[in-house]
């Protein structure tokens, strides 16, 4: 049983290579054109439902690209929880026009979709095969990103999550060729993110850290310390960014935390499966909800479900080091208080809804969702079978 290993120190070997070049801070977009030119002349600009037009970023980017004599093509309307239909459309444009580089301007959805467009452009079959794993991602057009929402870490990782509404599937894959070549991280571009999306993005960052932190084995303590600082960064700055949308310090801290929560650094070679994300992906697959909202509802229930004598030390560490709970208290008291503090942060401070019932989701699909989510959970922090995932979902009602 994996849980028996809690407390056993296992210092994993690992390879760490993230060659994404990051331009962080204000006015860095001045380097956009010089970077794009390195990859060729034909640029496919990809973006979402129009937020980049409202904030003037579209005009800035288009002007710079055109003035530099690059050829510009566009794919707009990429959905939150991006659909495979957008991937297919983008891959078709790339093949027909001989695109050299994809410029993804937006949040995680635009970046994820662009990654699979880039891979689809290099693949002869249906790009959905690349998500299902029926085909390997062996090549991808160069991806350059301009991030407008701090959440997923997609700007500095090789992951991408694509939805197929026809099959009610939402599938994430990590494939090295999908790693962006260059990412522009200007915190001022996130000033217009709504309080709700700021909350959901922050919860996503928080969850990426927890998925790694709650591991069956103890690894390098410096990584635990780093994760605790990242968690405290989100706790400190997410409420500030919601109240003062143009607070640079808050937006900058969240943006860099987003990248470092999921760029491979904190993993340190851990191989256990994530728990809350596979469950949440079923929720967004069936009900198209915001990823961070689903995580907010699931995470505290998952914590309660997996808290037992063997997992207690990790929850105590979390409570003491992240929420400054008095270490002199009894371990169970600390662990339960830590979970309560997590709930308070999500529901009271960040003000996201706390139950599936409130967002109109019932138990009608729980059996199939739990079955799908549990496929990879045999080596999770606490291994979970389908009926156990279903129990966690029932707790979320
Ligand atoms: O579509 P537009 O008009 O751009 O509006 C978006 C969208 O409605 C808006 N937005 C983005 N930047 C904005 C802004 N509004 C105002 N001002 C700005 N500067 O915010 C909404 C949500 O955007 P989206 O890109 O969907 O959010 P997020 O970055 O949270 O991405 C979520 C997707 O990423 C996947 C999720 O499952 C979900 O599909 N994930 C990707 C991961 C990865 N690649 O590693 C890991 C994550 O765990 C996650 O699963
Ligand atoms: Zn996530």
C-alpha cells in the first residue's frame, strides 16, 4: 500500500530540463518580434473569446507583428476548456498555410489548444489521437506564448488539456515537444482578470502544489519548503489581486507562482498520481465548469476522505507550516483545522461556491465519472478506487 510509505524518506533521482525562455515583467513585449523571427515568417495568432481585444493587447501584438514584415494568420474563439474542434481547425490552417510559429495570447485554454494545434500540424491523422494517446506527440510547431491569466502553468510546461464534448472526455497529456519555446509573462496583462477568474486561477495554482506536496513518500525537504512558500504566496496575494486588480506586486507574485507550481521543479522525481485533478477533469468534461471552481469544491472533501493515521503527519506539516497552526496541539486537531482553513480560504476569502448542488450539478453521472477518474489513481497519495471517488463526489453535493 502506498500509504504505508508515508514518512519513509525516498530521495528520487530526476532529470530537470525546462528550456522555455521567459521574459518576465512590464514592457517585455518589446522582445516579441525578435523572438518570433527566429522561427520563421508565417505566424498563427491564437486567442480566445475577445478579452485580448478589450485590453488592447490584440492591437499591440498585431501592429508589432505586421510592422516587422511577418505574415499574420489568426484563429480566434478558443473556448475555456478548449475543444478538439478548435485544435482541428488550427491544425488545418497550419498545414494549409505552412505556418512557422504559433503565437498563443491568452490563458491556459488558449495555450493548451495551441500546443495541440502545433502537434496536430505535424501529424497526419486526427489531432484527437494525440490527446487520447492513440498517437504519440513526436513533434510540434514552435509555440510562443503571451500569458494573460495566472493559473495553469501551461506557459512553462509541456502539458495540455483538451475536451471532446461528443465523448464527454477531457484529457490532459504531458509531452516534451509541447513545451513553449518562449513565454512573455507581464503581470499588467492580468489586471483585467475578473475577481472570479482570479480566485479560480489561484485555486488552480494552490491545487497544483497540493497535488505534489501530498505525496506518499517524503522527498527533498527543500522542495517541501519551496511548496509551502508557494502556497503561502497564493494565500497572501490572491485576495489582494481580487480587491486591487492592478496591484502589480500581487499579480506578479501570482504569475510567477503559477509557472513554478507546475514547471516540474517541485516534483523532484515524484511519480505518484494526482488525485483532485482527474476528478475535476470529469466535472468539466460533463458540465463544462471552470477548472479552479471544480478543484475548490473537490479538494477539501478529498482531504477529509484521505485523512487517516498514516497520512496525518503530512496534514500536520501542512497545517503548521502553511497555516501557522500551533504545533503543540494534538495531531488530529491540527490536521482537521488545516482542512478547515483550506475551506475558509476557498469559500470565505476567495468566495467561490462550495458545493456541486449550488452550481446545478447532481449525482446523475457520478458512477461513470468516478470510473473514468479512478483509472490512474492506484498510485495516488491514497489509492482510490471508483467507489471511493464516487464517495468523494457525493461529499461535494
Ligand atoms: O477567452 P477570453 O476572452 O480570452 O477570456 C478568458 C476566459 O473567459 C478570460 N481571460 C483570460 N485572460 C484574461 C481574461 N479576461 C480578462 N482579462 C484577461 N487578461 O478568462 C477566462 C478563462 O480563461 P482560461 O484560459 O480558460 O483559464 P485558465 O488559464 O484557468 O485555463 C484553464 C484550462 O487549462 C487547463 C484546464 O483544465 C482548463 O481547460 N489546465 C491546463 C494545465 C496545463 N496546461 O498544464 C494544467 C491545469 O491543471 C489545467 O487542467
Ligand atoms: Zn489545474
